[in-house]
C-alpha cells in the first residue's frame, strides 16, 4: 500500500475516533461546564437517527413505497428526512432537556456531541476496519483477514484498496470535519430560535440548511462526480456554516454569554451622555454665572472603603463629567446620600426670593440621580470573560 494512503486511512480513523472526545476535553478544561449538554447531543442523534429514522426508512423500503425511493427521488427523500428527523430531535432536546442551558457555548457543545456520535457510528468502525485491511495487505496477511468473505468479495475488496488514491483515503476524515461545522451551525440556529421566541423560524432554517447540504453531496455521488468535487461541495457548505455561526454569535443576548459578577456593585456601566438636564461641565470654584452670582463647585465625596463601607479620611478631588468610553462603576453610597439630601430638601424647602435670579437646579428639583456624582472612574475595571 502507498504510504500516503496509509496516512490518509490513519487520519480518518483518528478524526472519527478521537475528535469528539478531544472537543469534550478541551471544552471542559476551559470550564465551559457542558458535559451534560454534550451527551444530550449524542442522545439526540442516537434517538433521531438510529432509533427512529433508519429503522423507519428500512421498513418503508421493504414495502411497495420502496420502489419510489430510488434514483434522484431517493436522494431527495433521504436528504429531506435527515433534516426533518435530526432537526426536530434537536429542537425537542433543546426545548425540554436543556431548558436552562441557553448559552452560545451550550449550542456548540450540543452540536459537537451530535456530530461526535455520528463520527463514531458511521465512520469510526469503518475507519478501523479499513486501516486493519490496509495493514494486512501491506504485511501480506490479507487472506487471513478476509477469510470470512466469499472469494469474489475478497477480490473486490482487494481491487478497491489497490485503486484507492491518497485523497480518497483522506476524504473520510475531511468529510467528518465539514459535517462537524454543519452540525454546530444547525444547533446554533435551533437554539437561536428558542431564545429569540422564533422557534419555527430557527427550526425551519436548520431543516432547510440540512436538506441543502445533504442534497448537494448526495446528488454529487449519484451523478458520479469525482470525490474531489463532492468534497468541494461539502467544503463550501462548511464555510457557509462557519459564516452563519459568526453571525449568530453576534446576535446572541449578552446575558447568555457572560458570567454574572459576585458583587452587584461591580457591574460596569458604559459611559455615555450625562443623565442631567444640563450636560455642560460644572463651573469652576468662584466662577460667575449668567446672573453674576458665583456658585462654588460641590465638594467631592470620599469613596467608601471596600472593608467597612465607611468614608475614607482623604476626600477626592472634584470630578468632571465622565468622558466618552471610560469605564465607571455604580456608587451605591453616593446615591443613598443624594436621595437623603433630596428628601430633606423637599421636607424643608428654603424660602423663595422672587427678586433673586433663578438658581441652578438643586437636589430639591428632583435631580438627585446625578451621573457626575453617582459614577466614579474605575480605570482598572476587568473586562468580561469570553
């Protein structure tokens, strides 16, 4: 046997047997906590294909309806039923067995488990058998390995291995990698429909995409296209699946992708326009207003210490309006004090001098929710983990 053919068969066997478990191990090492979802994906393929679809298709093939399932019609029916059964099983599993697992990571883990069992069942066993036969042919013991087969079948197997090209040997592993990309996209589509309240749309898009991918590859094999052309069709479908995954990842709700902080006060508030009615910079101490009256800048409040929540001894310097793009954290103590000042001012309002110019809005005007005082800079704010 040529050396590249042996390497191709070995590559296919490694992909089919080890890639599913390698993905599970990597995701667990990254602390995704997806073991349950991974095995639910395996269960979904086992039930939808091995328990329901394949026995049903075999039973129909033994009836008079089986005469219809030949030629191009058979390819179309096979592609359509694969999409219907697998995506319906995927929707049922995600809706009822994964009611609390709605992260994008969960969709990836589910698709990996679904494709993983497909690799093990459809390609894994055949890859081991092909590798053993190739090693026996290379070692001159093919007659012993193929002794259980009829003589004409032995000659057919030997002729197939003799005509095998290196690309054909690698094609099995490449096909499983492309199928893995497709299953990840199908899982993300179905879960996207669930979290967006568009279950029928997500399920329908997954069925359609599954049907198109299977139909393209099936028709290529039926019309006798070269193995390179068939794999090129699957490659185009896999690239489209990866593009769809990238788009869906951006559409996922933020709260599904990020872990919540332990301290509620540590929530990061993005900087933006000031919440005050007057967004101008506060006047410097001793500066004059339009009426000629000087209004000194409000003294800065000290930040609470993280241990006792008591004010620190040294006051901060006066803060200006927050700049666009800088991270800030919510100051609960400042909000509590401002609200108390507002309530006190409302209970004991100062007498109004009708001859005096109109002052700037104060706590008594209901403007106690003040962005400049409730948000304090925190330059070293940690970013959310992926």
